[in-house]
C-alpha cells in the first residue's frame, strides 16, 4: 500500500519583486540574473506568515480532494522553518485548519517534499490514516542577506500542498543524505549564553554555488537513472519531470545528460525562484491547474538541497 494524490494546492505572497526591482537595491541587473539563473521574478512575504501560505495551499488541496480537515489522519510539513523556532509549522497549520490529527515538521531542505512522501507511504502501510496532508511552505526571504546578490536573487516565498489517500500511485522512491553542511547552510539564531565560547555565525543563508551546482546535476542524473533501471520504465514513457526549481542552469545541464525527451521537463522557476521544499508541490499544482497531467501519466519528482539531501520518485498520476 502506498498512496495516490487526491488534490493539490499552492499559494504565493501578493508582493512580486522583479529582477529590475532587485537592481534598485543591489549591484545587479535583469540580464545578470536571467542569464545565470533563469529567474525573472519572485514572490516575497510582506504581511503574510508562513502559516498563512501553508493554510491557503492546504485549503485548496483539501477542496480539490473533497476532504475536510477533520478527516485528516496526519499533517506533514516539509520546511526550513515556520513562523517560530518552536512550535513547528505543522502545529500552527493544524490550528489554522481546525484539524485534530498528529502533525510533524520535516526539515530536509529542498528535498523535504520527497522525504515527506516517504513518511506518508509508511503511514499508509501501517494503516494509521485514510488521508494525509503534506504542506510544504517556506519564507526564505526572511533569512536572506539582501546585500549579497549571489544568493538573495535566487529565492522566493511560497507554499505547495497535496492531499494523499490510499492507493498504488507511488512506484519507486529513493532518498539519500550525504552529510556536508558547509556548501549550503543557515545558522540557528544566536542567544546570549554567557558560557558559549564560539561566537555563532549570522543566520543568513550561506552558499557555495559551484559545489551546489556540481552536487545537484550529479544527483539528479544518478537518481533518475536509478529509478528508470529499477522499474524498467523507458525514458519515453515519462510524461513529466518535475525537478526542484533551484536554477535553470542546473535543470538544463541535467536535461542534456539524461535520455528523457527535453520537452517533458516542467518549469516555474521563472515566476517563483527557488522555493526550497515548496518548489516541487507548487510546480505540481501548476501542472495540474494547466491540465497538463492526464490519468495514467508517469512522472518523476526529484529534489536536492542542503545537507546534502536528495530524493527521487516515480509516480503515476491517478487523481
């Protein structure tokens, strides 16, 4: 017993910042950002909270699935961080929805949605729930150094959600963690302990772009090749490739190395930037809304991020 996807939803903040907007506060330009990342604009929180975004995406997914919050057996929230250090986003989302089930955060950075799918598969296998909500939400604009053009231009805020029910749509799923925090990390906010001998690093996101690029391209290719070999599915049978939307250069490099036809790769990075754990479910919802997904379609989901973490899944679309 695995699951099937009953509904999807997404939510983005109202405030949109274009590359030209960023050029007003940074030594950058629209051309510089576009050519290096593929990003044109991103949504950033102003009055919204991470819980607000998660709740909006979740309500849309629940409505499409025909499920009310009281029917949920579990809530899983992939996120770098909600509105508090504690309690987690899953608790504040549960309260916002009026649900009554167990709820848990999952921090696997940009791969978090894949890790949540694995956790959900276990929940269904143990018959602990009829319905599981996965709501990935990020407020990355809060932890960017807005004077560092190499990182802040990459990220946006948003949320994506799916409602899962019992089924057999998950055909294969592989997760990996290769402990290596230095290339991409954000530190815990410092307190004022009089006994702490090491001064904490600032809490901004720090990234070594070249190391992240090499890891990302390598793990996308190895993850997808492993899935295809394990299942015996041919590249031509894959109708949709939904990758974490980190950087268009990463996606293009992987696309050139893989045997899957190039027109099967779906994109939203131009409009959203990097949404970390929310990237894949937001793009999945965009594909569903645009009526790109047909019953029986095979799709690959692949995430990669800080940790380093990665996950790849083969899913049949059976709403």
